[in-house]
C-alpha cells in the first residue's frame, strides 16, 4: 500500500484548517460494503463480577450514572514499575542514540516487496553474510533521499530513525541496522512474518471481540509505553500493525511519530503540536480542527477507530473523499455496529469523544480508564505483556524453511484459553 504525503489542495481543506503542513497517509479500503447505518442503540448497563481482584468502577463521563460496575483490574503497580524502568532506558538512549553495526547494501539480498510507501518500498531481505544462529531475514524500508528532501520530510525520517534506535518494547518492531548510499536511506528492522492486521481483517471480514481484545490490549500497552517516553505515534491503523509467528503484535512505521519533550524533560510551552498528519479515517478531530493543537490524545481516538474497525470490518468515519471523512469526524457522525457488545460499544464511544476533556485515556486516571473498562473484564494483562498467554489465533506458516512466503491464513489456536 502506497503511503503519500500530499499537500491537500486548498479546495479540499476542511474548515478551520490553518496553513500548517498537512501530511496524509492513505487508508486501504475494504472490499466489503460494510453495514448500513442503524440508529444508535442505548448502552445497556451491566454489572460484572469477579471473585479475585475486584474494583468498583464508575463511568467518569457519566456523572448521572449511579450504577457501579465490578471488574477485574490490571495490576497497576507492576506496569508502573515496568514503565519507569523502560523510561530510564529510553531516555539515556534518546540523549545518545546507540549506533548500529556497519553494513552495506551488498550484504542483503532483496527477496520480495512487503509494502510500498511514498518514499520507497519495504523489502524482505536476507543477510547473505549471516552465519551461525544470527538472524537471516529482515525487513528493509528504503527511503529515497531526493524524495525526502523534495517533500520536506527530512525531520520526519530522522525522527523515525532515532525513535527506532531508542525504543525497546515487546509490541514494537526492533531496528537492527541502518545505512545509506547516494540514493537512499535504509532502515533494517526485524521481519515480522505474519502480515499486517489490515490483510487479516480483510480475509476474515472482521475479528471476534475476544480476538480484537487481545490485539487492543497490546496496542494499549504500546501506546502507553510511547506516551510515557514523550512520543506521540499519530499513525495507528491496521496497516501499521504486524503479526508475528506467535500471533502477537508488532507496531511499525514511526514516520509520523513525534518526540514531545525538551532537553529538561518538560514539554514545550504548550505541550502541544499542530502538524496536520495521519490517515484521514483515523485522524482525531483536534488534528482537523486546528484551534488548540493536540497531544497524545490523538492516539486514544485512533484506538477507538481501530477497535471499531477490528470488530466491524470497516471504519466508523467514511466518505468518498477526505472532506467528507473529516466532516463526519468533526460532526461525530458514526453509527455503532449492531454486532458490538454493549461493553465494546461503550469503550469505543468513550474513546471517540470529540471533546478531549471527556475522552478515555486523557482524563485524570489516564490509561486506567481504558484498561479497567468492563470490555477488558478478566483480561490477564500481565501474561499478555509477558507473552506467556497463548494467542487466540496464530498465522499459519507456508514455508517455514525459507520464510519467503509470508504467513497466509490466521488459524484458531486450540491451545489458547478464551480471553474472557
Ligand atoms: N518489519 C516488517 N515486517 C514485515 N512487513 C513489514 C515490516 N515493515 C513493514 N512491513 C509491511 O510494509 C508495509 C509498509 O511499511 P511502513 O508502514 O513502514 O511504510 P509505509 O507507511 O508504506 O511507508 P512510509 O511511512 O515511508 O510512507 C506495512 O503495512 C507492512 O505490510
Ligand atoms: Mg505505514
């Protein structure tokens, strides 16, 4: 799928769009026609109980809602400690990014194209000088220097490289090498063989809620990690989420990610950014309506779109052209799919809040409003974080020996316990 960074024509600009640069990544379209809009069904409140770790959780957005939910919660202490450790690691790397071993293009054989972007292609490559137990296969993103300079995206590319050099998280891709020649810059990351989530949603038409929950949990942990390190991701969508051979996720493509902290670890005066960038269907209203700038809130909005797309098989805000998509986003015009459970619909609704002051992830309790939501009732966050939980689906290897054929179908993993 080609990724482009066009300037929107002035006639296509949504209202209130100022003169800041707009960089748009296209969203692949599903072939299925999707569901016809049905009127929103009222959220049917439920009380969930669990004997182990229980908490009373009220919905912070619904002050008048007296009902108390009882849900199993994530052990916040474990995640707080874990994030603090990882933050220390990230910060020292950010100050002085580690260098990768020197390599050149001759050391890699290009095997096939995995994806295509505006600056170039992503290739599956084999390191021909590898020996012993060293990793043989990688994914190389080739970025054309001339195009980067022409499209004034040098900063984005340098940031993408620096972020890849510094991150270390189970659900984010790892950079192994980078090198350049007179034409291109090469980012060599681990090859994630299961294909991207977009392809799998298309094949299966949609994911079950328990499958979606498993993926959402990993995305939430990854966003939490990025935000805790001062990074806003800004391009969450199924095309940028890859499945590994165990059925776990790896997020890739940090082309739009931004580091928001200054040297003293403080945010700039406003702690906000204004660049209009992302994938239209996934863009938060505060990116489109440029009056206050935005921060990590945009990733929580995109999470709402992602959960919607995984469970429904199509995105909530659609349109024939960008203008229409933007109008629907800003007007909060979307309809819940009749397939959604009430808890799923409720979480999506609380993420797709146009008012950032009411959006889950951005409130006083931060990410815990999401992780403690009843949709994640009983989810074993720790074992997902540690990857000790068997994935509900595993990609089927078509050619284990050569890995050249990327994995095709997703098959139900019979060893997996039900998520809930
Ligand atoms: N490490 C990887 N392993 C397997 N497939 C990958 C990997 N990285 C990328 N891909 C595939 O290539 C596609 C494009 O990669 P990526 O999102 O990084 O670049 P892009 O968005 O096309 O390019 P750009 O951001 O430069 O415009 C992905 O959607 C995915 O299908
Ligand atoms: Mg991409």
